[in-house]
C-alpha cells in the first residue's frame, strides 16, 4: 500500500534543477541510509546508495529535481520577472502561486490575471502566453521592498505545494514528474529482500536541464544494467488518441532502440510471475529519460525505462493513480530481487 504521508513529503520537498540541496537531497539520504550498505553524495549532488551483491551490477535512477523559475529582473514597482528552469510552459503559471527560496527563507508570490470586468470591449487576440507576460506579485510596492524581503536576481522558485486527493485512488499535485517515481524507487529499495544483483540506487540531479546527473553517476558506477524510473503520458483529454498507457492499468515499460530487448523480455517474465499488470509504450526515439545517457555509457549498458503514467505533465495539476504507484514499487522490487547474471547482448 502507498504511504500517502511519505509520498506527499517527497513530492513537496524543495529541489529545482541545480538546487536539489535546498531539501530533497538530504531527505533522500536520510531515507536510504536506514537500509543501504553505503550512501554517498557525489560532486554534482547525486545521491548514490549501494546495496551490495555480486552480479549483475545494476543502476536504478529516478531524478529528484523539479522544473522551476529563476528571477531575472525586479522592476521598480516590486514585481518579479522570471525565466524557466527546464520545461515550464508560461501559460501554466497564470493565476497560480509560486514558492520562492530567498536568503531570508521561503516566500510566496502569485502570477496575476486581468479580471474579466476589465476586459469588456477588448478583442481577444488569442495566441500563446509568452514569458514577457508573466509577472509575479510578491506583495511588494517597490524594488527596494522586494529586495528587503530577500528577493535577488537569481532567486529560484517552484510551483507552490497543492496536493489534492480526488478520489480513493487518484490524486493531483505539482511535481509527480519525477517525485512519484523517486518515491517508488525509494520504497522498493527500502523493501528489498535477498538479491544477487549488485544494486546502486541513484537519485539523480539536473535531469530536467539535460540528464546531467545520470551521465555522471553512470560513468562512476559503470553498470551492466540501467533502469530509469520516470513518469510517462497517460491517456487524457485532447490527446488525439496517440497515447497508449492508461491510468490505473499498471506501470509502463517502453520498447524501442533505447531499450535492451532481453532486459525488456525479462521484465515481462517477472511481471507475469508476480501477477503485476504491465503496460507497454512504443518509443521509436530516445526516451527523454536518464536511460538515454545510461545506455551509451562507456562500452554500453542494457537499459530499460519503468514508468508511472500521469496526466497533465509539467503543470500544477499532474494526476496519477495510487494503484499504479503501488504496482510500480512491487515490480521494481521484484526486478531487483530476480536479476541474475545473463548475456544482455541484443
């Protein structure tokens, strides 16, 4: 069963790309130190937990960074102007709350919207929102007041916490990408029993700005097997029928050039053995996950991607099903316990 309290804590703890040290890194270290043989933090900030075994050497990675914002201008009225860290759509910020991390502690701001009363008689020009239209009101009346509150050029922020239970199984919140898989990876590691594999659990940094953490960690670990845990798209309104995975139907694993066929077939066998539902996703191109860089590390790595399907990715209302989370934990745990030395040559 999902630990709702821990899951929400992992999701809401601060950690924009490059700023994982603001909270999430230390939380991950504390959780993994309870169960791992060794936990360390590398120079880039990755958390690497070692569960000692013999063979094969496997690296499991879920990124702990979030997309976010950085202040690039404070105008004379005290409004903040911001630029994105990672893939933030400006239209998702309209009428939303932002949590900032200043040198005087956490502060909140809001991105306002012109009321309908003031739009009467104005022709709707339509079109996309651009970053010039995104202005954050932090309650200051001047640049000097905003600076006195702790805001500076370079101050970072993220979507404000807003964890919402929608039904018995489904919930919405910012940052399911990728904190929901980070939670699942940690839970699987904490529940590990006997295993032959030599296991490295990696909470990677800076995935949203170029898969940087996984590149460094995979070079250091030099695994034979690499499993990236990241979210993927679930069927949702207006997706034009192109999306295959569905909410509540279980975890997802890709097939395609980024995926080792023998490792993928092994995952199918394990899922059937433990009666875990497993969905398939076609990925004819690189998956856009940490598996991209793991696969081409050194002399090559047998890679796979284990995903939790979500709706409304990279917004403040990402939506998931707890049954998928629970089954992802079960499958990740089973894969690690069942892994044995084998020839992964395609």
